[in-house]
């Protein structure tokens, strides 16, 4: 019996952040120094992660994606991949990585049952790479991408966050790459994580929505099995994590560029693209240039609301289950795990979280999640 939320969406996809640390410092994601990270004892162990993922799969989840921070910097990450790859019922195991360490892992990941990888890459120019990611280097990331291709972790998806004034003049170059390589290049709209930082006119939305059909005087079952403390407050962390070297609200808004504009720019130079079917492309809308081996996709969660098809939950590295990327509400699984709860009790908390998954984000009303950085949420 799959997990179904209050809006009849099947929730079969869990994105698991395995660390909030990273070896890069992308300007839109992390500050240059003093990145917010949880104390190590708050990070879930591999045994805890394996248990939660097994329970999620028993509840009907079929797709697991590992993310971070940078998942490949977590010690013995291959061991975790092997453990998860062996869980019965899992249909699709993937990872999102910055690619810097991928060439050393790709082949072993494939052997451990991993199906695919997404590699984040925002520029094809070494000097810009240094300006945007501020660590690592382009050659290593490209080596990782080709190693993944070679290992059969396909289709390799390349996630590019397009930003005006930073890399928007490269969108055609990225699209041209798909003429010769079977990559799925996807342009991601810059998301308003922390947009309210430095701009008080934007509010944070704290709560998850009430269930459909809720009457004002009805005793709400929201988190009936949790308590106020286990409903993680965004405000606990508010104002603590925008530090020097991370783009602030105004800079992010200035850099925002819509998927529509990117598509127009590509088509103006390379001709019209045909819609393409990419089975594993989730919310991306995909297209193909005539004769291309790969595809060009757009993840336009800002300008084109994709909530109606949302099928996912997120698990943070410190053990909170988050039903919506754009709403700061989260449910504590770590305390439950560490207090000796049974599998059934944990499963019930998954169900409650799914039941209260918000219908949609409220970005147009000024919603801006501020509780955590994207590096803490996993993207
Ligand atoms: N470190 C890995 C990586 O970069 O692929 C995994 C974690 S990263 C947080 C996951 C994705 O989130 C990356 O593709 C990154 O570009 C994207 N991301 C981070 N901050 C973002 C933002 N403000 N808007 C849009 N995408 C963002
Ligand atoms: Fe690290 Fe990924 Fe964030 Fe870049 S986007 S700083 S690689 S977590």
C-alpha cells in the first residue's frame, strides 16, 4: 500500500541528506567561511539511515536519492551505498553530487546497485568555476561525469543553476554539449532559500498546512503523535546562518533567471527543440535539439508550479523529515530513533508527515524558507 498524501499524491521518493558538510562553497548555497553544520553526534549514523530507509521502503517508497552537503565527502560512503543497495524493494537508487570525487567512486557505486547520478555543474569555464564553487576544480568534475557515464550510471544528469551575470551566457554552450554527449542537462531556477535574509519584507512560513477539509474549530490532528518540541522550529536557526560570502536576498533576486528565458535563448541560436521523454526526469520538462544524443531540461519550480506532481519527502542529515522544500516545517525522527522506538512507531511518523504534506508552496505570497541553507536540505 503506497503512501498517499491528503491531495492524493503518491509519495514514493525519499531524498536523504547524508551530511550537511561540503567541499565546495557555491555562492548561492553556502557562505565562504563558517558554514552552518550540525554537531557530529546529531548526524544520523549509517545504521540509523539504513533503518529509516528500510522503513520508508517497507511503507512503499521505491526511489532513494542520496544528497547533502556533498555526499561523497562522508567517510565510507560506499558502505552506505552498499547497505542501501541491498534493501529489498528498492527500485531506484541515485545520488546528487558536485562530482569532485566522483571519478574514484563511480564504478564501485554501480557495482553496489546504484542506478544513476546527478552532477551539479554551473559553468564550463575553469575561472568561473573558481568564482562560483570557490573550491575544487572543473577538470575533476568533468572527469567524474565521464567516469559515471563509463560506469553506466546513466542517464547522467547535469544540474546547472543558471544565474544572471554569473553563467547565463553559457546556457547555449551547455545545450550544445547534448549534441555530442548523451547527458541530460537540466537548468534549475535559482530557489529562494534564504531570500528573506537581509530583507525583512519577506516572511518565513513556519507551518505545514492543515489537512484538506479542516474546519476552524476542529481539533487538529496535526502532529498529534509528536509534540511542539519535535516539530522543528525554523526560528530556532533563524538569523544564524547567513554569513559573509553567501549571496543575500537582493543578490539572489537580481541573479534569478526564468527557465522560459533560458529556453528562448537556446532556441534563438540552436533552433526549436522537440519535447523529449526522459522517464527518470521527475519534475523537469525535457526537450531535445534536432539530432542530439542528450536532452535539455528545465526545473522551473519558481515560475511554473510543480507541486501538483510532488512525490517526495526529504530526510535531513540530522534526522528531520521534511515534507516540503519550501516550507520550514519538519518532523523529528532522530529523537524517536534514539529513544528506542519500534519500527511501527517510526512508520507512523512517516505516515503523519505524509498526511500533512502541504498542497503547494506559497512563494507568490512571500514565503521564503529561512530555517536552513540548501546544503542542509539536500536540494
Ligand atoms: N553537493 C551536492 C551538489 O551540489 O550536487 C548535493 C547537494 S546540493 C544542495 C543539491 C542541488 O541543490 C545542487 O544541484 C545545487 O546546485 C542546488 N542548489 C543549491 N542551492 C540552490 C538554490 N538556492 N537554488 C537552486 N538550486 C540550488
Ligand atoms: Fe556544496 Fe552542493 Fe551547496 Fe555547492 S550546491 S555548496 S556543492 S552542497
